[in-house]
């Protein structure tokens, strides 16, 4: 593995990254959407690559991440330890750059997005809009502390769109059986939040003290046992997917058929 100066921020993933692949299984519907956005790109740099989810099949992918624990779980052969803010590649090195659920970890989002634009001709970024409503019931009813953490680290979508100069913004409603371990994944399967292994895969949950989380999870368990949760959220139980503010942004060149 090539090693260059890492940006700040990998400590959380060095701590929670072990076993990440068990819970964070790429969702095929999101994979397909990202694949379409990257269509025609033969060389791709995946920034904040983690374990390599959502990389396009058939392209030459270079994985970049500042966390050793995450890079160790990446199955690829081209792996570079670096932060998004200082990518160790010459201008225009790649057909496309991708960044999936990582921008909120970058200490300087504008600089990182500028780096994506510098090293690649197309940019594909998947992120969450903190201003979007509705929000997950978990925040309102059990853990408002999550809201505070999320607001502190997610950049408003309009700023990400602006810094990237995105020409396309696509909505990705979260399916009820979403397979990746995002905190939102269990909006219709509340019992999953009771599992400490599931919670540990979420960087937000992992930052909360057990003394905050555990009493609220006991409350959720009681609400599930009594049927109170189901009565409160009856309208969710019929839904196949909900728009919770997840967006795919596309910027730069579009490539024609190969
Ligand atoms: C939620 S994971 C997403 C991983 C992968 N993109 C995926 O979709 O599964 C966030 C990743 O961002 C990485 N990260 C943290 N700080 C970063 C930075 N400054 N630059 C690039 N990546 C960073 C973490 O190490 C972690 O692998």
C-alpha cells in the first residue's frame, strides 16, 4: 500500500472499522444508481473508499482512505492512504472520482471537493441533506443527541452542490429493506437498532456514550413489546421506500457510450 500524509478524521473508523463489512453490505439499488452515474469511466478514484462498496465493475479503481483499518478491508490492489483534502495525484489523472457517504467526515469539504474536481473529469458524490424533512423517528423520539452530531458534521446540500458545481442532483429514497448499515437503513425495522453490533457500525452511534444510548434502547424495546411503536408509526409500515434526504450529485463531464 502506498502511504502519504493522511488528513485528520480516520480515528473513528480505525476504532469502529473492524467488522464493518459484516453490517455494511452494498445495496444493489444504490449500486446500480451509482454505476449509471459512472458509466463509461475506465479509471475511477474512490475517495473515502472504506471497504470498497459501490465501486463500478470493470473499471480500474484506486481506493483512497486515511484509515488503515478501512483500507485493510478493501479488496482492491491500488490503495492509497490519504485524506480527500490532499490527493496525491496529478491533475486529470482519472476519468471519474466517486465519494460515497464520506464527505461529512472531511475536515475541509470545499477543499476535498476541489481535489475531486482537480484529479478527475467527472465527480459522483452520494451524501445526505441535513435540512431535509422528514427525519428518522429515532432522533425525535429517542436520541436527539444524534441530530446534534449529524448537524455538526453534515454540510448543507446546497453548499456541496455549489462546491462541486454539480449539474445533476438525484433523489435516492431509502428502500425498507436497504442492505447497507446506514443509520437510516432500519426506518421500518426498528428492532435492528436494539442490536449493539448494528449500532457499532454507525459512526454516529459509535460516538455516543452507552449511558446515553442504552436507556433509550430500553425505551424502544418496551415500545416495541407493548405495540406502542407500531401504533405510532402505522403509516410507515405500508411504505416501500421513503425520501430521507439522500442525494447523488453528478458534476463534470459526461462520457458517451464506449
Ligand atoms: C461511512 S464510510 C464510507 C465508506 C465507503 N465509501 C462506503 O460507501 O461504504 C466513511 C469513510 O470515510 C473515510 N474518511 C474519513 N475521513 C476522511 C477524509 N478526510 N478523506 C477521505 N476519507 C475519509 C473513513 O475512513 C471511512 O472509510
